[in-house]
């Protein structure tokens, strides 16, 4: 029992143990909720809600009316749960960053490659996030909703997406790390 | 209401697993693309083996029917994946790991990340009609799954995927199939 508690408290688990846990969550999602895990769709629902407030005429289109209607959907609840799941995970290992200086630029490797500047990290992360969400729209989902959820159903879409993601991820890392790759 | 509680609880375990796998760290994501740390790959493939075994066993027993299967439209799935990889290597996260990392209190996840997703989602929704129909009509196969579409036994397909994953894990962990880290 004590060794189990100690394992839970570890900062990092074996990826096999953590992966098996996610696998079980994926099964339960289909079994209990008849739903697939996902993340990018929830941002579409939320963006529709924000859009209705700031530019209702523009957001009154086919996409936000029929394809991804605004609202607090099942996926949004899942996303909120993920937020607290990350919090819980970090709390058990004592690695929460709330209120700490390192919260602004959270990764040592990033700093050693690109420097300490917070603005640089935030600009690249912001651009990266826009690209990620747009790409998830085109592909039909993200790493959660397409790669994991589609993959577990053996949808070819998932494996095409994973192949594309690794190919361009490797090339992009080569370009930005250059000789430090 | 109860379905929303279920979603919250599933989300907590999902985010917890991402945190424990280390996927809420920039370097874990980028290093899988540098091929120096393949934890992301091991995590994803383990999750796939476990979940596909479970859902196909339950479908075989008649306990579940699959929810809406993500559609296969070959060009769009690949092009989307190609663009997605660029964003992932730049930011070091994906939408799910960013949500979990935000909960940990990482402000470079919480602010530029979540804001970026909202902006990206808005731009996508506003340009959807110009972009999506033309890409998704290329080689559109609809909501198919490999065993049904290719008429092969689902159990053999799952077994094949599991054995392939185990072989890959063996190559990575025992044979040492990854690049050595050069960044200190």
C-alpha cells in the first residue's frame, strides 16, 4: 500500500502505466458516456460562445450554427476536468507552479535553447496554439479526439494524422533546433 | 447533469494521466520529435493497445456500439496532421496537454495556450466554408474502421497492433532505438 502511494507521488510515471490509465479512461468514455475523448472540439464550442458576444453577425454562420454550436458541451466539461486532473497530478508530486516564478516560462530545456525571455516563449506558444487548433479543425480532431479516440476504434484517419504529425514535428524540430537537434 | 459529472471525472483522470506521463512538459513533447525521448510514443501506443482491446472486446460482446467514428478523408487527415506537428513542435503542447498543464499553474500554458486555441478555433470556424469542404471531399471514405472496411477479423487486427507495439517497445527499451541526448 505504501509503495502504491509512493508511486502515485512520483513526478513521472512509466509511460506504460500512465498510458494504460488513459486507455481505461478511453474505454469508460465509450462505455459509460457513449462519447469519445477529445479536446480541440471544446475550444470550438467556447470560441463560438465568445464570438457570439463580440461579433454575433460574423459568427452567425453555417459552422457555428450547425457543425460546432456554441455551448457548454460534454467536451467542455471534459476539458475542465482535464484542467483539474493536471492540477491533481502536480499536487500529488508537489510540483504545482501556481504563484511560482518558474510558472511564466516553465521548461528548463526551452530556456537553455531559446533563453530566459518570457515574451519569446509566449509568442511562440501563442502562434503554435493557433496553428494546432486550426490544424485539428482540418484533420477532424487533435491528439486526443483523433489520434487516441480514432486510433482505438481503428479509424484510418487516426493513423494518417499521426503519420503527418510526426513527419512535420520532426522537420520542425530540426529547423528550430538546427545543430542542437 | 449526471453525464456532465461523468465527463468531469473522466477528464480528471485524463489530465492526471497526461501529467504523470510527463506530457505536460515542453521538453517531453519536443524530444519525441528530436527522437531523444520516446515517452510520448510509448504513452500513446500503450493507451491505444489498452483501449482498442477494451472497446473491440465490448463490441464483440454486444455491450457497446461505437460512437461517431472520426471520418477518414485522406488528404485532410494528412494535411491537418502535417500542420498540427508544426504547432506541436513550436509550442510543446497539444490542446489536451495544454489544459492539464494550465491546471498545474503553468502560465505559459494557461494564457498564450488557451487564448491561442480560442483564436485558432474562431479563425477556423470563420473560414470553415472556404477550406473544409474542398479538402474533405478528396478521397473521402467516411466513418470507417480498418477491420470492417478491409473485411479482416477485428480481433486479429487488435492482436497485430498489440504485437507491433510490444515489438516497438522492445526495440526502444532493450535495443536502444533512439537518439542520444546532446542538449544539456
